[in-house]
C-alpha cells in the first residue's frame, strides 16, 4: 500500500539511463519503489500516460533572491511550473549575505530598489533562517557574492584592495562557507568588480575549495576578449583547486561568434 502511485509515465531519472516506462510508488514523501505497480494500491493514483516524469530540476543560476522575489512571492509559481524544485542564489557576484555593513546590500541595486526592502540579517546563517521562515515553494541555497564582499570593504570605490582588506574578505568568506554557503560567485563584467585582479579572486576561491565548494563566474568580457576571459576563469579555478562553473557562456557581436568553437575547445581541454 502506497500513499501515491504515479503510473504509466515515461521516466527520465537523470542518471544517463535510457528513458523507460514504469510506475513510481511513494510513501511518506519518498520514492520507495519503481517498476510495475499495476497490482498495487494507493491512497492517490496519478495517471501519467504520455507524460514524462523526472526529478525536480535544479536552477544553479537563479536571481529570485537579488530580485527579492523569494520574499515578495515565495510561491514562485513560474519556477514550479517549469519543474524547478531547487534554486541557487547569490549569483554573478551579488548575494544577500553576508553583510558586513549597510553598503553591501547595494550590490543588488541593478535588480532591485533597495529603498523598498527591509534586511534584518548579517550572516549567511541568519539569512538562511529568514528564508526558511517564509517557506518558499522551492529549496534554496546561496553562493557568496564577491561584489557584495568587496562593496562592504571599499563601498562604491573601484580600486585594487589592500592586503588587510583581502584578509577581511577571506575571513568573511570562510565564515559564510561554515554557515552553509555553496561557494563563491563573481560578476567580473560589472564595473565594481572589473578591477578585481586574478590573485584576489584566487585567494577567495581557495577558501571555497577548502570546503569543497564551487566557483561560479560571470566572466570579464563576453565579446572581443571572451577567449581570454574564459581562460582566466579556468586558470583561476586550477590555481585555487576549486570546481568551476561559467555562468553565461555566450558571445556578443556577430563578428565574434566564430570564436565559440575555440572557447568550447578550451573548456573541453580543461576538464
């Protein structure tokens, strides 16, 4: 006896296995059996004939946090309708935590009017607790925004950091990872982070690597210098010993499109 049976669906399980038609038995919120359950009973039977059944999708480059949608509309219907059940925020260098001071929240100004929001947390731990209180319809995790950290140290200034400033950022990154952050993100294409040199990013990425985290990046240039930008991201990840995700692999400008084959080859060689 099951709580729910999903029957006659075509299952795509995400393991690489060829899709197959089977039934799924669910009990106490967990899948307990997959196979022919035609002779089994359940409190609820869902007919999935001519439909695909798959695990919930994970959106690793989501901005529902920095656009404040996770708070203003925690039902997040647009994600649920797409089959997304987990999202990762804090992307492209901007996160809602950790916040060293009031300046740090300014990293989301390009997406949200910060005069209309109320922030009552400082650490990643505090932030995740607030997210849990609103009970969003999807699972949520966050990265540490590099620009959020940087803005907390030097405000709106665009300059190289001093050694003591980088050390403060390293300590903040370490604490954030201990609090449950999944890794570090950069938005090197944006003006506030453009001057951040490779060594600064590498040092923060090393902190993340110590926690088996991931480094995600919106690379410095997506047009004429796309190859150099992708190469920089790969080199930084290798030096730091951290896993890498390139947030947006695209090339701007028709004259630059032929470079994509070279860029893809570079990525393939780095695996």
